[in-house]
C-alpha cells in the first residue's frame, strides 16, 4: 500500500465482520476491501501497476502474479499480471511504461465488463448499478462485455465509453468541457501522485506521463 486517506476495511470471511487497515497493511490476493465515503486508497498491486480507489467503493484482489528470473523485478522479469474485481464505486489506474519491460497487464472486472490495460495506460473507471463508465487518458483499454461473446472493443486514449441500463454502448472523444475529461485528468493526477509516493518508498523513478 502507498497511501490511505480516511478509512478502509478488509472484509473477513465471517458475516458482517471487517478489519480496519492502515498504510502499513500488506494486502494480498483474496482480500476484499471496502473504502469509506470520502476516503481514498492508493495501492501498488505489483511493481509498475497502481490503482487509486475512491471513497464509497468496494473491490476484491483476485490475482497478483509475477513470472521472473531469480529475484529480478525489472529487465529480467518475463511478465506480470494483476486482476481485481470492482464490485461498485470508482478508481483510477496507471500501468508503468518502461523500456525493455516484459508484458504487464491489469485486468479489472466489473458486474458488466472485463477490462484489460497494458503498459503505459492510464484510465478512470466507475461502476454503479447497471452503468459502467471509463475514460482512457493514455494507452489503450480493451473491454469485453461479460454476458456477450465477441463484444471485445478497444478504447483509445482521449476517449470515453459508457454502457447504460438499456445496454446502449457508445465511445466518444472527450471534449474539453466534458465531465469525463475532468475524471480523466484526476486519473492522470492520481497516477502521478502515486508514482511520487512509490519513488519515496522504493527509490524508483517511474515513467507514467502519457506519450
């Protein structure tokens, strides 16, 4: 974990039981996290994969996998993949872009979609009730509707995607006055802030700026 503003809880296996977490809590695959309203959690899932989860959100860490040579975490790493399930709420995500880095992916599953982001991607995502909305600020995001085979689409940087209750999907360019533009800018700001936090903690210099 990189930063926690406010309150967040880890849901335990027993009914209605939870445990408060702190910036020093080590999270792992299988953890079910609830973020209190008005709070924010910035988390490094794996080296180079960061998420900033907003208040009134809930998610489960499904998978954290690294395939590497020995103890290397950069050039000798073969691939890395993180997968989370966003039950509801919103988050920003950034995947570090590094020269010669091996395949890296973040998969986010919502009640409607499965999203896959690779290196150099920054995006904002919200999932509430029957509506899924995301904005891509850098890189590309691949999205597939879980209930519809062959529905894979690629959303480019500078575009947003919305799926409403009626099942109407649309991809539009983000205009300067669009609220989605503001969400995307917050996503980029969160990515840069989390990069600075990781630098302070791990003495690493990430490259998250859009290219």
